[in-house]
């Protein structure tokens, strides 16, 4: 083979989610778009707040083209990094400075940069906690490290600390957490974060190593009734990977950051390694126009209440039919127990009702499915009879 087998495999096989999304488009051409209930993909369904387009218009009208579209410094414009620091300090009582932030092309880049920066040998391990965003495995393996999976707590969707502890060893380089969580919609409680910090501190001492906590937080602002603990305040060796893809509904624009607080061990060295990883991965700098827009729009969000309304519609609708669902506290995903052991088979049956939902086998949580409710609320209402028909297929009774 003249190309990397691994890269060939990644590039030629679509993810199960993309596959389903493409199928949905084909199916809509046959039966009509209003008759396909596509809950496959996590693309924000609410528009970016007005501030985004207004600021972009203003910038393109008033800033000269060269300063607007030129390279920025690799770590990002200092004005943007100062604005991010100032906003977080106001929100969380922290004392970050511009040079704690490295601006990236979204959370995917932030994560890849962290994994690349921290990996020293091919024995290094990063622990991921099911259910998890499937790309973690891709990013970790791409830098030559090993993903290690902690099975899911399918009751509360917090962390199974006994299982986590068993997997921590002298090769553990980091633990990745994602709260609010894709796909479960759970938010890790303060108690969970405190227990996690206590465990990691204890293990660092036991093995005389540094274990980094990598907090992947693209959904931080999409939280309904629960506060999302700010992890740097609980554990010193925390790196935060953030993105504006979801909070500002800008997934196609690719903008986010890595936060390396001063409290991290060898903080400046870790920061420099992140910059080195960004360079080695060829990111050069994050999009200039988006960086400049952020200065005006940090702290704004789209209409999160629209997601809350969808959460209530789908959660209450499915629970009433009889499905066992985990009530989401954040993000825009509902996690539902499949009606048979094999979630893939369940999703195939759902497809026969034109319900496109994603098996959680790929999220490391067999027997469950993910429903992305970042969709039009009317589609949720139209889909409920199809969910009911699907339920009845498993529960024997005919429609009454
Ligand atoms: N992390 C999680 C948990 C996600 O759900 C996503 C995207 O859906 C990402 C990271 C990547 O986000 P971005 O668009 O910022 O790269």
C-alpha cells in the first residue's frame, strides 16, 4: 500500500453518524423531507447570536483587508486572548492572563494539540470515560498514544471510580472528561469532580508522575438546571479544551482554544509544547476573522432555551411512550436505552420507521442510542407517533 493503512481506513470509511446523515438525505428525496426524522448529527439548530454577523459586517467594512485576513500570531491575537481571559475571570473568579490561552480551530484541534503535546512515548495512555465522543480514539491513536476506556455508569452517567482507578498506572498521561456530555447529556456534579481530583492527586503521588485532566467543554454554556463546575478550580493539572462551535453555533468556522493555567506543573513548558503541537500539526493559526469577531461576542450564546424546549419535548414524549431515557442536564443529546440488547439492530428497526438515531456502540456504551435534539421542534412532535410504533413493535401490542 502506498499510503498509510490507518489514514486510508479513516478517510475511506465514513463514521456511523455521517453514514446515517447521508442516508437521511437520500431517504428525504424519496419520501419527503417532512417524513424523515433525522436525529443523527450534532449540528447546532439555533442561529448564531446577532452579534456574530453584525461584528463580522462591521469588521469587513471598517478594517483594512490585510489586517483582517492576514496571519495572526500562532497562539492567537493578544487582544482576543485578553478578552477570553477577562471573560473567564469575571465568570469564575480566576486570574488567567492572555498567555494562558492558545487559540485553535475548535475543540477537535484543541484536543489533538493536547494529546500531541503530552505524548512522550508509544506507551503513554489517555483514559476516556464511556460514553465518549468517538473521535477521542482517533485523535489519541493519531499521536501514537493508547486510548484506555472506562465503562459507563449507566445509572447516573457520572464516573465509575472503581473502574477508573483500576486503569490508572504509571503510563497514564491524562484523563479526558466531557461535561456536559456528548452523548449522555449528563453534567458531572461537583462531587464527581472533587472525587476525580482526589483520585488523580493520590495516583500522582503513588506513581510520582503527572496526570493531566483534559476537560473537553464545547457544551459548557448549554446547561439547563445545573451548574457546570469549572475544573481548573478543583485539580491543578487541568487543561481545558474549548470551542465556540456549539455556544455560538459556529461549527463550520473552526474556532476555540486550549487553556493552560499557571497551576499546571511546568505550565510554560506545557504551553510551549501545545504551541509546538499546533505547529507540527500544521494549524499555523486559527481563522483571523473569527478571532477578531470573538473580542466583541465572547459570553454571548444562541437561544439556549430553544434547546431546553426540545429537551423537554423529546424527553417527556419518549418517557410517556415507555422508553427508558436519561434526562439530559446539558448539551443537546438524549440518551435512550435500546429496546433490544443490540443497539445496532435497534437502530436498523428505527430506520424502518424513518427514525434516524445513532447506536452508542461507537460511544463505548452498548445497548444505548443517542438522539440529537438540535433539530426543529416541529420535527420532534411529528416523530413521536413513529417512536410509538417502534415501541409497539417490541412490546407486542398493536396500535390502538
Ligand atoms: N468534543 C465533543 C464532545 C464534541 O461533541 C465535539 C463536536 O461535536 C467536539 C469535541 C469537536 O468540536 P469542534 O467543532 O469544536 O471541533
